[in-house]
C-alpha cells in the first residue's frame, strides 16, 4: 500500500499545547499510529482493523497524515449477535471480504513500513491490546514478536485524558463524549474501525488545540478527586468557584478538618 500524505493546516494564531506529560507519554516520538480494532463477542478475536499514521512537528502537532489502513479479519470463533448488531459485520462479511489474522498483520506491517519501528500506537482504551493477544492465541501461526512490539509502544489515550477530564461522576468519557467536550462532532458511524481511528486522531488534535478547555476541565476533575485531605478539597472547591483563597482561609480549613 502506497503512503499518500496530506498536508494538515495548523492554527498558527492559537496557543500550542506542548505538554510535558504528553511528550513523555509518546516517548518523544514523532510518528503516531492511531488504531482501532473490533473483536468477536466471546473469544475477542480481531474481525476488523483501522489505522491512520500521523507525523508530528516539534510541538507534537500533526503536520501530515496518510489515507489510512483498513481490512476485515477472519476469526476462528463466531462473531456473536451483539457484536454483529453493533458493528454491522456478519459472518458473510468476513467470509467474502476478510483475510486471516497472520495475513492482516503482515499487511499492517507493510503499511507501516519503516515507521513501525519508531512509532507509538495510540488506542482508546486497552481492550485493543486484549484483542491482539486473543488473536495471537487463537491463530497458531501468527507472529508474537509484532504483537509484543505494539504492546511495548502504545498509548492508551483514554487513560491519558482521564487524568485531566472526567464526567460529573468522576468517570472517564467515551470517545464520542470526549469529542463533545471539545466541541468536535463525531464523524461517521461508531464501531467502524477506520471511523473510530479517524475520530481518535481528531480527539488528539482537539486536545492540543484547546488548552483552555483542558485547564477548565482539569480544575473540575481535581475537585472530584476522591480521598483528598479535607482542607485541600475545601480550598480546591473555593478556587474552582472563583473565590480568592487567603492564608487565613487555608488555616481555617485546616482547623475545621481537625474538629
């Protein structure tokens, strides 16, 4: 598969968020592969894979991306009714359009080319890794080396975002709802691997485009953090409500917590 690059416009006038935490999370790499997988209901074998490769500038912004990778993958166990309904993928789909898991991984490695050795695989959640592990287990002739390479070089962007942004019950959002936080519409039909991978890449860009939203949401999330000492929690609530906190207020918060 030939790599076709598309120039991506950047917002030169906006603030560029080059967070130390993100730089550390992607191990200061300059190539990200946004990946989404769909798996069977019970055996969790891969039935679909979608991915996009993005090339970053020094500020971790996406400067170029390719047209992506996509294929159906045959499983050795049934898909399951729930997954069929959710994804629209049927046994007939895999029989007529699917390829074996080893063949899919070979194609995926060819798609990655040399970038596969120096990239971070970005997923939303860690279930995609379980799908790869299950597929390797169910396919005796599949290479374990590539699976281990992905496992060692991946970023669960859901977990990363949950550090800063959570809902009112202190739970992480879904991919769709994280996009809503940033005012970005979900493109396409959910539970389509290539669509979800594209939306995951959009979410990464939105995170960098809107440091003001990240800061605002992080302030709310800190107030929802459980098991904080009472005086710290009390002061955080006041700060989040826009109140000024003086040394006297801090001392009183400590006194109140000791009563």
